[in-house]
């Protein structure tokens, strides 16, 4: 089993959250993909993703990424969205839980 800590959306080259919400979402997806790759897993192994949003309206920045990570609606993980305090400039972070393949 893999449970990530908070995966946020800083630009890997700058270490800061970009101003663009779409770019933040893309970096967050990249960081999640990297964590799954390191665990020799893929998005279909995710069973739950917790989205932590500064504002619930920011879901519109994340929703377009969902079908790209999880193409089959029947195989998408459960998704919970909450609204905590986040670092300055960041609109969201996520925590993923995955069941790793045996082997």
C-alpha cells in the first residue's frame, strides 16, 4: 500500500507555486505520477484521492485532469474534497492512497 503525504503544486525548477491555476494542477499531477512511478504503480492502483482546495470553486482547475489520469470512469478512485489552510500561493494539494501490485 502507498499513502502519500501532501502532494502540492510547486514548480520543480523554482520551488514556488505558479500563479496559474492550470499550471499548479499540471504540476500536482506530475508530482503524483512521479510518486506512483517511484512505487512501481500507476494511477489505476489509486483507491482514494483527497483533494485539499483553498476554495471549492478551484475544482474547475483540477477536474479536466481527472479523465487524463483515470480514463475509465468505472476505475476512478474515490475522491474527497476538503478546504484546509494551504501554503501561500498554492490553491490545492492532494493525498493519494494506492494498493500496490504484487511483485
